[in-house]
């Protein structure tokens, strides 16, 4: 999986949020994009997802792959079970109900949510909800997963469980692009980028 | 890359309704009871109007009296010919009215009326002209007359024996007619008064015909019987009834319920949008939910309304109103999925992701 970002610029209300951003992301891998609030992290992900047209530049996603999203307080079908929610990923890609059920059950179990698959989603904690969202993406065999502040507003234990779930993304063959201002999330990523004054700068891991 | 399969969308709609079973149950109840109550009430209301119309018709509300303005006689043949006019149930003209006495022991005074053949049905609905005289119910019972008997009357200085062709049922129009003896005569000469009964529903048309029927003679056309409450005729009551709006009100109530159901679950539809559900897929999902929660229970409610009112549907006007109510209701609720689609597609996937 390859995502190519070439000379992307986006302005909001006259302020240039992304300024001639270019990068190549190859997966499977975990890639973090860091920066303070308002730095343009979410905007960059939205541009990559094709939900926001840039003022300039272009984004090329290999094979036009539709990304799966994990966002802060990921939306779930609150009255449906964790299993039903995780199944939505593969179902949305045209998989059969049986195949979706098998894939979702496998991923939920892998992410430590096995005992919770039958209960309604509204009974899940914040961390569990986020992990179900990750499971939804991975069960779909998504090759591109976009995570926007997936650990924001979570306590430490919940954050650790979500980070562990995100770590599994590359094991499922996905390219994970995670926008975060959390160093702990960035620490488990293979490559780390930072948005500084609208420009994307890769950090040296050493 | 393919999206949600159609059968998956239908399955999701069903599963979502099941997941919100309390709310869905309330919706189903509303969707079943609202049309049931609306159509039943309308049927009962219209049936009441039809019954009142029948009662008034029995009392003469569809009968007109036509007389010459200057008290002259009208041509009896022309009055008799009215019986062949479309919308006219019967018409008969009075050619003579005499005061006579029975030649029986009590010498009871009698009103002896000679009229063209159509008058019998106007005075006693359901009665037709027969050979011999028709005797009013009171006279018949007082003198012990039956069909085939002979009624001797003292007329001037002679005694005539009149064969009794029939004893009429008590008149629904006037108790005075139960004291008459009616003899049908061929339409010749003139008539003092022409009584014309229209078919139910043809009253206005017949009245218009009557205004110019006796050309060359200035006539007065007056309703034979004015209902005591006046104001509105039963036909007006039926056409202006409030209950006609009940099916639309029921559809409105159900539409509000369905739209509320979708608005409450707006975030769920936004999630499906994020997951790649197309607009067509959204429409299919809404139509499926509408069919489950609105159309199916509504059809059951309508069937129950018609079933519980089956006896009243024998009346054609009531059956027509019931059919119209069903069509109106189903047509009204058929736009609900379109309203839902318009309501829900305002949320973009990006907004949904941002929790808006």
C-alpha cells in the first residue's frame, strides 16, 4: 500500500494550514503525524481520505483504496453489539455476513474484546469503544487506516489498550496513519512526522 | 471495491429496529392504531350521515312540490312524464281531492284522492300503483280492510264500491297519508300539484330540471319537506365532515414518528455514510424500515378498520369513502422515506466523523 502526497496546500479562513506538503507513505507500517491542536493533522487525513479537496497539490492512494477511520470517540451503533459494529467494516466492503462475522470475531478476540462481543456498544468504556472501531477497520482487511486522535480523552489504562490495538494494525497488513499529539502513540510508530507551520517534517527516530 | 450488498442493508435495517425494540414497538403501535382509528371513525361518521340522509329521505327530503304560481292546473301528462327523467324516482300529480264517507256502519269521513300512478310511491315509499284503490294504513286497520276487500263509499248521492288493491304501509312522510284513499287514474287533464321524488344524490339535478319542466307555465318548485335542523344537508355534512381529515392526520402523526425515529438515530446513519453507504443504499435502508415499522402495521390497521366496519361497507357511499381513506393514507405515508432521505443526507461523512 502506498499513499503519495504531492505539494498539498489547504487554507482555512485565510490561514494556510497545510503548506506544500509532500510525503510518501508505504505500508504495512505505522506512521504518526504529530503537532499541536490546529496544526492541520486532521485536515491532512481528510485530504488523504478524499473528503477534503486541497487548494493545491494532489494525493494518490494506491488502487483507490477506501480508508477506514478511527477517530476520537469513534461513532458506533450504540444499541448493536460490539460484534455487529466490527462486522460493519467487512460488510461495507461487500463481504458476506458469514465471512464478516468470522473476521470480526477473530479480530475482536485478537484485540482482547472477546468477552464483550455480545453486549450492546453503549455499555462499553471509551477505550473499548475505540478498540471496537480499530477492530471494525482491521476486520475489513483495510489496507489504509486513518486514526485521528484515537487516544484523546482516555485514561491511561484505556489509552494503553488502544495503543496495543493500533500496534496490531501492521500485523494485519494495514498502513496506519495516526494523527496525534500523544508521544506514547508516536512511540509505537515506525515513522514519525510533525506538522510545523503547515509543513510536514519527518523526525529522526534516533 | 464494492459497498454494502442490498440484502445486508435490509438485514441492517431489521437488526437496527430490533436493537431499538422499545422505540420501534411504540412506532409500530402508532402506525397500526392511527389508521385503524382514523378510518374507523371516518367510516362511522359517514355511515351516520348516510343514515341521516336516508331518514330524511324517508321523511321526504328528496321530494319536491311543483305548483303553478297562479293556482292554475299543470298538465298531468307532463307531470307523469317526469317519472322517466334520469334521477327522478317517482312523480305523480293530484287531479282531484274529495271529502267522502264510508258507507259502512260508522260512516267515517275519508279523503279520497285521485292522482296519476306515480303518486303512490311518493306518498308511501315502496308502494306501486295497483288495480283498485290504495288505502292508508290507519283507514285500513280501522275499517278492517285488506287487499281484495271492497270499500263502499258514499259519494254525492250514490254509493260506490271500490275494490281495495292494497293497504299501504304506514307512511314515513306524513301520518295524514295513512288516512287517505288513493285512486290511480290515467294522466289526463290538469293537476293541482305535482310531487316529484328524486333519487338520493340527484336532488340538485332534479330541482334544476323541474325549474323549466312546465314550459309556458310559471311554476313554484318548493321542497316538500324541510329538515328541522336546516342549515346543512346530509350531503354537505358528509362532504364537509372533519373526519375526512383523520386519515391525513393519522398519516401526519405516523410521519412525525418515523422522522423522529430517524432523527434520533441520525448518528447511526452518519456512521453508515462514513462506512460507504451510498445514497441509494440509504434510501433502501429507510424504505425497509418504513415498510417494517409503518407500511406493514399500517396495512394491518387498515385491514382491521375495514374488517371491523364490514357491515357498514355494504353502503356504497361508505365503501367509497373507506376506499378513498385507504388510498389517501397509503399515498400520504409513501412520501415518508423521501422526507427521511432529505432529512438525513444533510449530514456529511466528514461532519459525522467530527461528531456533528
